[in-house]
């Protein structure tokens, strides 16, 4: 069977590199192009040794993308940059499968919002897919099984490794400034707070922080319940919700972020109950570059091109 071709626009970042690694081992995909202005002309295998080939980074303008003829296009661009690329495809009458990793289309109802474990049944063959944010993925997975029993907005405390701040230099990805530190930011109105609230259909309060580790995030979610519940009942809801989901693991104890780095699944656990049974604290962890970005994009791509959802995702690292 001929492989389908895939192009990555904005591949200099950490997520772009993870996508290249996944594509390099994928049975049905091959790279058509990889764009990066900073790395233009340099060999891809010099930066991602898992890729074996002669391909070099290029730097096409948005209006040049339709002529590059890929079956699948992943937009791994900063927020606010994807629109020009999508417009170029529309003007050219081109209709590749487009997966946007930025936040630009997460509120656009014309785009499928691809968090497979929660939205799989909403996919109707759309050729435009918006990939959820990393924190938004973790929070939604931690809250969704109890959404119908919430008595107040969930309050979520998040801590991420500094890879989540991207590669453009800033305080939030400066290892020296992060050393022995925990850096709060965007404590109200964070993009993922608005995203999570919109897609869960309930208001969510979210307070993010950056820590000195490189990858992986944890969210601790304080959930107020409309009626008293037993811990076993709460855990049963999560086990039922994610039964058969190979990339979500429900634990008894609270998961550790150090154990999720480099893994393709999310872990949810803790389930600490208040004495009156009306409050439960749920902890979720995932690798922000994988299940929070590249792995989730691959799940969405696989379904859209007719492959098994886990094609190309390393089996040895699944739960």
C-alpha cells in the first residue's frame, strides 16, 4: 500500500520534533516537507536522528504551501499564525487533511475538536481538526467523568515542565531562572481555562505554573459534588469512562509527573475525598509534548486517514 504524505509547518519546536519521530516509524505516512525558517536548508536527520532520509527543512510562505502537495498538513505554529496557512489552502481550492496544533481553531465549530477519548463520536469525516491544548487535555480527562455531578466550578492547579513554553526564549523556559523555582503565570483567563470551560460546558478555574523539569505536566483538580459520594463510586465512574482506552490509565494513587515523561498515555488518580463526601481531588498527568500534543495529533490523523487510532504510536510505551 502506498504511504500518504504529510507536511509539518513550523517544525523547529519540541512538538514538531516529536511528530517527526512518530512519522518516521509510521506504517502509512511519510514526510513530504518540514518547514522551519530558522533551520531552512539543514538536514532533518541532523536534529531528529530517528528520521532516516535526505529531507531538509524548508521555509515556504503560507501561499506556497498548497503547491507542496501533501495529503496531510500539520500546523505546529504559535497561536495566531495558522489562519494565513488555512486561508492559502482555501484560496487554492486545496483540501488536504489539516491538523492545527495551535489554539486558533479550538473555538471554531466548523473544525472537529479532537480529544479522542471524549469527542471521538463527534467526528463526522471533517478534514479540519483542531488539536486540544496540553493542559486542556489533562483537565478535561480529570473532570469529564464527574461533569454531571459538579456543584461548583472545578478549581485546577497546574504545573508544567518548561518545554511547554516553547523554544522562543522567555523567563518561562529559562532553566537558570526556573532553578529552585515555581513560576506562576496567566492566573486568570489562560487560553486553556477558556478552552476547557467551552468544551466541558462548565466554567473551570485554572492556575498554571512552570517548574524546572523539561517535560510533563500535572493538574490537581478540586471538584465540588452536588451529592455525597463514596470513593469507590468516584473511581468506578473513571474506570467506566476510560474502559478500553489504551492511552488513559486510571490509578488508585495520585500519579507522579516524573513517571509520565516520554510516555504516550495520561494517568489519572488520587481521588482524595473530603470527610462529607462532597469534594474530591483528582490528579492527572501527561507528557505535554506527546499525549498533550504530538501523540494526540497522531490519534486524530490515524482515524482521518483510515488507520487504527494507535498506528505509529510505540506499543511498548502504552499502558
